[in-house]
C-alpha cells in the first residue's frame, strides 16, 4: 500500500462529512477536524495581550489533497460546528500531494482577539 493511499484510507475511515464553501463554490468531502491543543506560534499567531490571554480556540483540519481551501475565505461545516480557514497548506512527498491541512477558527463575527490594538 502506498503512502498516499494509506493516508486517504485513514481520512476516509476516521474522518467525518464536511461541507466546504468559498464564495459560490461548495464541495462535500470527508476530513478530520479536531481541537488544536499544541499552540505553535508560527501558525496560529499566539501572542499575549496586556490583560492576559485572549481566546485561542483553534482547530486542525486534515483532508485529501483534492480539497481546495483558501485562507480567510473557505468555510468548513462539520458536525462539530462552522469554521473559517486561517492558514492552509498541502503536504507533498516527492512532488505528489498527500494531504491538505488547515488551521481553523470558529466562524462568525470578529472576535475580540482579532481586532488591532489601539496603542
């Protein structure tokens, strides 16, 4: 079994149904969406606010490479909720796409920690 088919099989077996919309396009797929517990400052913009920690609710998305995602534009709906893509990349091995991953935040109005500081 190749790496690509093993990853696709794992996503099909362990993932759930998701609906991905970006503008007028809509795509249904299977993907893994789970809370992101490791706070890597490179990907999720971790920073301290003067009065303490801001809300850091982030999620990890892993899907097959045929899924098309756009940062700050793609919206993902799953059983767990509705999310917007904040960062996404496709993982390659020897010039072949293996999977796509993304960092998601809950979809909705701007959250307090997304505003620019006044100072």
